């Protein structure tokens, strides 16, 4: 009740940053399969009782990407909703946003980033 941030805004921003980070990893290290998943709007404490997606379907895409051996699952740099590619928010595709986020993560963790193998 007294937290200094708004829960739905924090969730939205975390999804944005996860997607931008996934795209940065996919771009800089193409040998790594890096994808992001939208589990849908599910009836959880945060999602609320009016959510329209089935909670049981939420982990299906993650499992498919982790264990799938079909060509559709062996991709990188994609954003999925229920095993279907969806366009990510346009701002997540900004190379400047991605690189700033990678630098911030490296600075925050005091971990030096490995040299990227750019597909550019």
C-alpha cells in the first residue's frame, strides 16, 4: 500500500526492458538463442480477476522455446505470444536503447561484457 512505485507501470517497464535486452543479446551474440515472451493477461493478483488468458497457457511458449527442436522454436531475436511471433514495442528496437541497457546492466553488476559478434 505504501510502495513508492505503481505496480502496473513497473510491470510494463520491466517487460519493455526485458524485450530490449533480449533484442540486444540476439543482435550482439547471434549464436545465442534469445527471445522474449508475453505470457498473456492472466488472472493473478496483478492481472486481476477480469484477465482473459488461461494461466495454464502462460508457460507453454517458454517450454516450447527451451525444449523445441522444430525450426519455429530455433530462432533468436523474437517476441512471442502463445507460440506466435508478435512485433515488439518499436522503442525496444532502438540500438541506442539496447546499448544503453547493456551498459547499465554491466555497470550495475560490475561484470565486463564479452566482445560481441555483431551480425550487422
